[in-house]
């Protein structure tokens, strides 16, 4: 998922899902890792930064955080934090060059509430490692070798296990 890049956003249908929220609610979205109290944790369609994930609202028609009542906003943000911690835990354990997690709610392209969880690494190109992810080379968003695939099954399993563990505390 890469909002802002043609054909790669959370609603782009890389897995045949034009309706990410509806397909998750129907149990048909293959990117879903877990249904958290504030939405669906999903693994991103692009994995040039391994572990990239997104929190999708589980409320059809909710386009922005301010569409939710205050208590539900807090729940969405808490779920975003939980997903961020899971991504940090997994990525730090898998790659010693892990730096941090960037959390973003942008809403520029896809008209449904979602939050990006980007792991960042020391091995990223020097000209973008300290800058927004969106400045990575445009090819990263469309290169088939960097797309979510069965090669990411272990990463998906690790993220799901971390979410389950963190959710149970």
C-alpha cells in the first residue's frame, strides 16, 4: 500500500480488493493480520521497507479521524500505536539495521480512514533515510519484486503473533 502512488494505495486492488474495508469486514481481504479494537491491521502491498503495515478503519464511510466520536478516535489511535509497537518489535528482531517506526495518517488519495506504519532502516539510501518514505524512488512502489508475496509469509506470521501477544497484555 502506498497512498500517493498511482495504483498502489490501500484501495488499489493489488489483491483484487477495490474495497479494502468491506473486504476485511467480509473476511475476504488477504492482507489482514488482525482485527484490533480500532480497525484492521493489514500488511502493506509494497514491502521495500519490510514490515510496512496499515491500520484500516473497520467502519465503512469513515473518511477521516474526525468522523469518529471522541472515544472511537482514541481507540483507533491506540490500535495504531499497538500496530506500530508490533512492527517495531518484529522488525528490530529481524534486522539489526532497524531504526524506528514512522506513523502517518495522510488521507490524500484513499477516501477512508487509515494509518501507515513504516519501519525505517539504516540501510535505506542516504538521501531518504531521514526523510519521508514518500521520497523513496518511484520504482519501489511498482516493482513486482518488492510487492507483497508468499516470500513474506514468515514476516506476516511474526507480525500477527506480535499483535496477538501485545493485544493480550
